[in-house]
């Protein structure tokens, strides 16, 4: 009788897992637009989970991306040393996903979602100094002083944003996936745009 109960609980647990999707992955992150003019190719991590109904699922997606700055704020590329300066972007979005093509061990899907984005600009003191006050409308900050130590503006920004993209799953139960998305954060003056290429595992 005990074995029957344990087996029944195991079967019910497997049934519940059939209606749950989880994934984790790492990405090469390509900045676009104004962000692409100011930062180098970055990297990131992603994680997601939510209910699944055959071809359709809804996930709560968390992603964090990091980019090194190409140049210091308001200066031409390589004019002022920006070693150590970077921008970190994280997002928490709700993403419906639909598998529009599905075979036994391969499937392709489209996804899109909306949520909250955070952009955190982390500046180091520039090696060459910034001799005059310089402002950057994209970052919405100004830097001045002979040592470049006087900074004003909003370095940490929260805004809404969306993403849209798609990918391919390989495997039956545990899947390897490749995915790309376009992310658009509604920052002041110009949007913050990036395109991660993600490789990961999905259950």
C-alpha cells in the first residue's frame, strides 16, 4: 500500500512538472543604437520560469547584462581612459511564448514581453581627467572638474521596457536552446537598446 502511495505521488509530481517550464542561460550581449555608440559587446545571464500549456507558456524572465564603456562620458572614443567604467542593465518581464513549429526533438518559438528595466551607470575616475564640464544626454549626467570627480545626474534609472525575439529548442525533456531578443528600455531622450544572443538549458 505504501509503495502504491509513493508511486502515485511520483506520477502526480511528474504531471505537475509537465506544466512547468524553467530555463537558465548565458549570453553575448550586443548593444545597439546610442548604447552601441558608447559601450562594447557585453555578457549576461538569464533565468525564467512559469506555467506551460502544450505549445503556449508564460514565463517570468529575469536578465542581467553588463557592458564596458568605450570612452568616458561626453568625450570621443579613446580620448579619455574609461578603464573600469561600465553599465549594468537588468530586467524583470512577463513573457508569453508560443512554439509555432514542434517536432519530437526540435522546436522553434517566438516570445515577447513587457516589464521593468534598470540601467546602472558605474563610472571610474578617468585616467586623463576631464578638463571641462561635459554632459551626455543619453546617460542624463554631467561630469566636470580637473579630476573628473564631480558628477551630477541620474546614474541609476528605472523605466519600463519590452523585448521581442525567438529561438530554437533541441532535445526532448531537457532541452538545449539558442535564442535572440531585441530589448528596448524607454530611457529619457533616447531608448536603451540591446540584442543578447543566449545559449542555455530548458526543462
